[in-house]
C-alpha cells in the first residue's frame, strides 16, 4: 500500500490523528463488519480513548460533509476512530500476514505525518520566506508609487485651480463695462 495513500486516510478528530474503521478495513482487505467484530471481541485491548473511540453523530456529520463521495453515507453505526496506538493494537487482533504488513505501512504513515508536523521541510520554508520578502518589497514599491502619484496629482490639481482662478480674474476684467472713449455730444431734447 502506498504511503501517501495511507497518509491521506489520517484525520484529526478530538485533537488526535486517527484512521476510521472502514478505511482500515479497506486497507487490510477485509469487510468493515469483520474488523469491528474483531475489535469488539477484544475490547480490553482498546480500552481508553487514546486507542479507539466511536465518533459522535455530530463528528461524523462534520467529517462526512468534507467529502464529496456518497459511498460513506450508508453506515448504521458511527465509525470507530483508531489512534496510532489503536492501529498498533489492531496487529494483535488481525493476525494474517497481510494485516501485519499493512500495519507496518500504517505505522510508518503515522510516523511520517508526525515528523512532517514536527519538522516541516526547511527548503519550503526558506522558499516561502523568500517569496514573502519579495512580495513585501513589491508592496512597498507599489505604495511608494501610489504616494508619488497622489502627490503629483495633488500638485497638478493645485496648479489647475490656480490657473482657473487667474483666468476668472482676467475674465472679470475683460467683461467690465467700458467707459466711452472720445467726445460724446449730449443729446438735447426739444
């Protein structure tokens, strides 16, 4: 079974990394009811929520709403969620060679997920830091240009207003009533 496929079957519920019973049954190549029967016959091995717990209806509905496929919808009972310890305990319940090999792969997947969480790839972080720095510089340039444009625009508007004020003053002077120039004869009325 491919490690990445198994990692995609690990979910976080109640703050724990878990795998659901029907996913485990599929990986082990058995029916879900066979897996559940084996677990119920050996409940002492799975005592405590740190090994296994049954999802509540609300948890199940929330989890189901995250998936597009409808093949999950027909369960009569809420699925069991197995923690890493519970998956390890399954190896003592399911004793076939396939179950043992599958269990090894599942344990590797849990370890890989944990290591990824604890030690994210440094190269990707450095690339993200570099991209973030470039983006930050770009934003600073954009805002500087924006402020320059605003300052230029403000200065241009002031010049336009001054020019308009001068034109209005000149226009008032040109439109004043003129005093007649030269000799005008008074008109006599007879």
